[in-house]
C-alpha cells in the first residue's frame, strides 16, 4: 500500500507522505497517523510539490498541522481554519503510484513555520476567507495590491449583506460551500 499527500485546495497543490514524499508523492513506507502539531517539509523526489513528515525541530520542516480532517474527493469541499497556508491531501494508493491517483484519506491544514503566512486574511494566499481580497475575476490577491474586499461567502448573491456592493457569482463547483463571493470595492 502506498501513502501520498497531495497538496491541493483553492490555491496550493503538492504532495505529502509518511516517508518523506509530498503532496502528490507516493510512499512505500507504512501509513502514518497524522495529528495536529505534526510537521513536514519539502520532498521533491517524486513530485515538485511533495512533502514529507519531519520532526518539528528539523531544519527542513516548513509547515505544522493546524488541523487534520477526513479526506475529500473534491478539493473545494475542504474547509480549513483561518491562517491555513497549505492544504495537503493524503492519498492512499493500492498497487499504484499515489502521485497520479489514489483515494484521499486525510487532509492536513498546515501553517508555515516561517514568518510568511499567505493564509492570513488579506495576504493573498491560502483558502478564501472573509477579510481577503479578490480581483474582478474572483482570483485572490493581496489586499495591499487593491481588489475587492470579501465581506461574506454565500450560496447566492442574493444572500450577500447589503454592504456587499460588488457580489461575484461563481460557476457551481462540487463540494464548495459557497457560489457567491460577497465583496465591496476595497
């Protein structure tokens, strides 16, 4: 059995495995039971976005798990806590290469160990949250560069608060908990 962590969600993609492989890498070592507080670092031996489990004091460690969730088939269905910088999907593959397939078994919501936190509201990365900014094309941007301030995320534009003078309706996506970004010109 192969274990692979695949980084993927709204803005980040990559592999993560128990033996040192990353978001979409395969791993021939035994399956790892990920817990909040576990750390990982890059492992590009099988994927350019790969990660491997590491001790948090290892100089190669770059992220720490904020939350460990069940795996999701649809990346948009993953809802990580605020401040999540990386979303890693752990995949299990039976007899194949987990980097190209596999069944999602866990999702790791990770926070960078460095001072760089693109997942913070307004920083331009991570999952879209209230306080972020988006372009008119609904692409997340750093609020310092302008854009539309996200006031709420709703199922429809009609559910947006009155102060959302520029709602952006999205094409429906399986698993995503919203189809409208309620924004106001920043």
